[in-house]
C-alpha cells in the first residue's frame, strides 16, 4: 500500500487537533460531584450574618469560580474569581477575598482564615445575606460554603 503525502498530513493534523482539544474540553467540564446547579434567579438562599468559604486542593487548570451574594434589601451581586493553573488553595482564597472586598464594599468585612478559608461578615446595620456558589471551572479545586 502506497502512502500519499496528503493522507499523512491530514492524519497528523487530525491527531494534533485531538491532542490539543482534549485538555480544553476537560478543563471546561465541572468536577464530578462538585458544583450544584444554580438556583433560580428569584429564589434566595438561606441567610446568615457570616459565611465561611473553604478551598481545598491546587488548581489543575485555568478557570473561574463564580459566587452570588444576596444582600438583605438589594439585588444579588455576582463575583467572578479567575483561577490560574497550578494556583494553590491559599492563593485562590486570597484572590477570592480581594474580589469580594472590591465588589461588596463597606457593608461587609472579608478576610482570610487559616490561609485557605475566606470569612465574609455583614457589618453592623447591613443585615443577614445569602451566599451561593454558581460555578467552578477550575479542575480539582474543592469549595465548601458554610453559614456560621
């Protein structure tokens, strides 16, 4: 059987496309058992005056972590946190802290705890608020939300 140069080139091109696209498709797929489906835009999560966001594991891909904060008397606020491949849980927590501080403003106190946790507290007069995880496209980053 004679090999034609265009068939060899086409085979190499197809193999390269598959090898390049496979990690990209996997990076966009949420981790199994990870993120729950988002709540309808009109349904508020249970409220608390203090929330803990726990991060675990190093990121195995670039991605975005999205949160929604439901202030007592206001419209929900979405906060997106970019994550870089290889970023540690402590760096992800610091990025989340910074993004939440900027987006939420003076009515909330946001800090890190133990390096890998973020505490979000309502300041006096702000009132209880809801917090939900909308999505996480960074592979292997585990996130847990807890009311405190």
